[in-house]
C-alpha cells in the first residue's frame, strides 16, 4: 500500500503453499489511485509493481483483470485451497 494512502481493495491468491500473488487498490496522497501487484515465494521479499490511475473505476477494472490472469495461472484464494 502506498505510504499514507488508504487501502480500498485487496486480493491475496496462493498457487501452492509456497507462492503468493497479491493485488491491491489504494488511494494515494495525491488523490489518485494506485494498483499494486506483488508476487513471489512466501516468507521472502516478492517482486512489486505499481501503476497509478486518475479514477477509482479504472484502477478496480485493472485490479480485477490482474486477479483473473493470476487465477488462470492456477492461483486461488486461500479459502479455496482447502
């Protein structure tokens, strides 16, 4: 989450017990919205990418798109892993 921002939406997906993929939408200090993606091995620092958007709708549509792409690669919500 961006420093000083407010998290609006967050997805955590797991591939196996060892891998994760996280997508978050947060409002920034400048009034725009950021979609942050983080992935990697659990318990280790992951890779992180962030993109800013001028409105919340574009940010949420993009976050949903990244969530669907991760699910197509086998990632699942933790409650669906049982």
